[in-house]
C-alpha cells in the first residue's frame, strides 16, 4: 500500500517541479522582453502522439495482465491497462475534434 502512495507522491512532485520550471522560464522571458504569448499554442499533432502512446501502453498492460501468472498483479494491471487505454482513446478523440475545428471550411 505504501508503494503506491510513494509512486503517487513522486509523480505529483515531478508534475509540480515541471510546472514550476516552466513558470520560471516564462517569467525570465517576460523580464527579457522576448516572450510572445501566441508562441505557446498547442498543435493537434501533440494530442495524436500522446494519444497513440497512451493507447499502446494501455494495450500492452492489458496483454501483460493476461499473461501474468501471479494473481496479485492481474487486477491492478487490468485496471491500469483499461485506464491508460481510455486516456489514449480520449486523446485521439480530442485530436479528431481539434483537427475538424481547425480545418478550413
């Protein structure tokens, strides 16, 4: 139980550190006068790449849950596989929607 708590705490700490460094970078660019707000627009292709990555990771976790012999790991692998597959599918749907919104009429 404590292993999962440590993993969650470490992931949250990495997320906070990445956001803090991005914020410091933005403040530094503003101080120098070279920050352009329109530069930070996210491209739809980033959602596609991330969605495919999550989808394939989820499929790999699901496949490994069916080949694992230890019953203690099977439930956790299946749940995490389903969650990452669902996240990948959601990002792929977001890519399709954002691609249609950008496409010229």
